[in-house]
């Protein structure tokens, strides 16, 4: 009503009976959600993390009658030691945590500061799909802090049922157990957003400018998914191809200088191709001596980028005849990375703040 400048939440508090219990209301929550991380690199921490990840029906679509005997009989007895060793090689020893946790927390803190003008009305938090802090506990925390509207942000530029959808599944499942639910929104995939493409291009140029050599080829390496998931309708491959095409145009490169590959395959199925590891080896054998790899599908550096690409792929390239290898860091909590996150959050909060 014209002339009534008192905020609704404040008015509501004013008219509550004196005996009414304390109640926080009127705020908006923003929840950044990343894939997940183990609490430590020991066997049991790794086993708990892998069990949660590999029992997700969005990730492994095989029937539990077939998959669970393999998972609990073989995979969870052997894989924790191997994955734990890989994590130890890239662990943030200063904070005693994974870099994915470090960067996701920092992204949340920096976003809060960048929303300074609405900070009293907006609370920013972060969660992991697998591991802690969990999506249900952080949604409950935001609700208790008075967030009547919550925007959650799956930090995956390209949509896949194995990533974006499973975050949404977990969040909606948490809401289904709430008697008093907040209104909710979710940030859509941003694989072709001009701000995101520009940030990637700027990051690549800045990193390559620090080198005393120029790559002959740049690979855009994405996490893979089984080919069967794509054939059932998952748009992930198409999103990756469009990101690559737009990035190629932004950098002024042709499809021989920059092209997409797929990494991190697991199990006996055929996955999206070309495979990153096989491509790195092939390029070296064919005479490419200078190679750079960027990971546009990851918002933060993690095991798959730091160990699999910066470590193993670099070693393979040199072993098969390559000479110069550069891993271009993810956007992480850099100025360019935060520009993307802030742009998307402000866009999706329109009408709420």
C-alpha cells in the first residue's frame, strides 16, 4: 500500500502476540552446491564417501540386484585405498581438506561479500551433494535463519542427470520432509551463457600469457558419462559441444586447435568419446610437443582436474613424446569465476531482492 514503507517481515513481528516464540522470517537464502568430497583420505572416510556416491541411482543406473554385490563385494573393498592415495597427492594440507571444499567455501564467502547491498536480506551458504555439509542440513539451516525463499545453485555449467538432477533430487527430497517449506528456485545450466564463455576465454588467455611457449593444441576435457545415458536423452554431450564451440569462437581457434574430450570413465560401459587419456597419448605419438588442457565443466579444481589432468595426463603426454604440458586451472574463486557466479545468482534472484 502506498505510504506504508514498513517491510512486511518487520510488520509481522510488530503484530505478533507477546507470547509468540522468536521466529526468523523475511530473508532469502542462496545455496551453492558442488559434487562432494570425503572428510579425509583414510580408508573409512573414502569408503563412506564412495558408498554415498556410487549408490546414487542417477550416477549408476544398473539394477541394485546386479550392482550392489559388485559394489560392496569388490569396489568398496579396493577402491578406497586407491582413491585415498590419489586424494593425498592433491590434498590441501594447510586446511586438511580437499581443494573442492576449500574453493566452494571461498566461493560462498566471496559471493556473500559481493551481495553486500542486500546482505541483511540474503544469506549465502554452501553444501555438497555427497559428503558434508549436506544439502538437507544446509537447507534446514537457511530455513531456521529466516529464509522464506531459497535459491540453490548446482555448480555444473552443463546439465546432466548425474550432476544437476541429483542435486535437485536431494534438495526436493529434503523439502518433502519439511512441514513449513520455503519457496524455491534453482539456477539452470549455464553452458552457453556469454559471461561464462567470456570468463573461460579470459582465464585461458591469462594463463597462456604466463608461459614461455604456445600450445599447439588445447583440449577442453569434460567429465564423461556413459554413452547409454546420452542415448536415453541426457543433453550433457550437446551442452559440452556447444560450450566448446563458443569457447573456440571466443579464442579465435579452429576445431583442430581446440576440441572436446571426455575423462574419468568408470566401469565396463562405453562412455562419451573421444577419451581424454587416449587423445593425450595419441597427440604425443603423432608429434604434438606442446599441449594445454582446460576443464570447462568443473567450477572448481578437484581430484579429476588436479590429479587426473595436471598429474596423470601430463605424465602420459611426456612419456609418449610430448615436451610441454599446461593444465589451465578452473575458474575457482578467481575474479572471473566469481563474476560468473554473481551474475547468475543476481539474475535468478530478480523479484526476490
